[in-house]
């Protein structure tokens, strides 16, 4: 997951897009109560799983998949689950599981290189080879796949990773499903070879280069069967468009996961005191407390970076919290919540 930006980028790539910023904030306000009232926090899974990279495969431009094996059968997982991966450098990243949930002999993840990121994807691409060893924690599931009769799956680029096992599961169950896969170009879309094995009447590949512009939310939702549950994962502009246009579609409900943190739209700088370690951390207006704390406390626990999973909730020992997640009054979700001045945390 990439770091948060003050305002999401414009669709044409030229500067910030304040319209998307406003839409995202509006959509978030409309759905917050519904979303958080039905979703239970993700339970922490406190186990380290030593894994070995057994295969590295190029899946698309700047995308590789890794097959990870351990000793014996690996812990079970369901579609939508991810691993917390501790890389050899000590960096911790979250990657969706995109293999076969029924085959516990291995895990599979896929990683897109982010040239200007914080270094995790570059480490995966440049340093991990067959025989490399990593540690995983989990699996955790902040994007649970519920049983329904009809589905519309929408993926943007690397957002296909949690969606792919869902599509296969829906097909195996005999559900009525459709899948829309969008991105910059066909060359940038991983796993097209595997999607070709599915019922092609139910799959629509929609590269921007073949249509001239990115798809609107309404265009993507045109493929929804009546009453469908929509599952989507991808960049903020795509998900924002879907959320705004959902009421005018045939779909019934929306479940989504973005592969970046939500934009910080009204941040103010504040100070975090870590009581156990004695560190004092300055949180800038355009960064989350989690990002700032991670620089001095890399082992701090987190998972979704979107406010709902509960993994990063930390007990508050002093100060006022601007709560932006479903959290207890005496806790702070450091991935999204903020403070008006100074807060003391039990870290």
C-alpha cells in the first residue's frame, strides 16, 4: 500500500484533482456508518510463518508473482485475505493472497514495482529470488467475501490480486457473476492468461489504451446483474466513481478495498508521544500517525491502513483524539485517526 496523499491525483496525471477529493470525502461520509456497523474488526493473528520463495514469475509490466512455501501445510485462508510480509530488510508490507485457497501447499502474492515508493516493492523485484527467505504473519482478512447469488467483480490493475480468488470461488459455487478488469494497457494487467480460462462471456477486459480514457463508475457498473454484490479493488479514483454511481446501477451492495491509504483531506500537524519507548513523533499534516510512528517503531502492528480492521488500535494514555474509525474512546486507530494537538499512546 502506498503512502497517503493530501489530495488524490487527477485522472490525467497532471496535478491534484480537488473534484475527486471532494467526491471521495462525500462518498466516505455517506457510507461510513453502514460500512462500520456491519464489519467486525480483523482479529490479530500472532504467528510468524517462515517461508521460502520457490518461484518468481513475471506476470505483466513491472509485476511479478511469488510462490511461497513453508514446512508442511500452510494456515488456511479465504478469498480477500492478505499476508503481512516481513522482507529481509525488515520492511513490512501487506500483499493479498491470489492463489488457490484450497491448495495449502503454498501461498501466492503479486507485487507491482513502485519506482517512487518507499522501497518495499523494489526490494521484492530486485532482491528476492528462488531460495530467498521471508517471514509472513497472518493470513488476515479485512476484505471478507460473503455468499451471494449474484456478483460483479471489478479490478483495477494490481487490484486483481484479492479479486481473482473471489471470481474463481463464485464460479465454483455456480453463482451468477461478471468480472470487469481495467487498467492502463493489456501489458500492465497481470494474470490475463489465467482469466482466459474462465467463461469469457462473463469477463470484460477494459484497458484505457483501447478506449482512450479511464472508465467511469457508471460504465463499470453497467455489467452488474440485478441485485448483485459488487466487489472491487483498485485505485482511489476508480473506487470513488463506483461509490458515487452505485445508486443508479442494478447492483445491490458494494464491498471495496483500495490498494492505497485513504487521502488525508483536512489534516493538521500534531505530536505523538510513545510512552513505552520515550519517542516523541511529529506527524505532518499530510501524513498519518502510522506512517510517522513506523519510522521510529517499524514493528508497530497494522494491516488495512483504511481505518476499519482494528489491527492498529492503540490505547490512549493522554490527550484528545479525533476519531475517524470505529474505535473505543480510549484507543486510537493510528492509520487514520488524528489529534488536535498532542496525544500519548501506549507504545
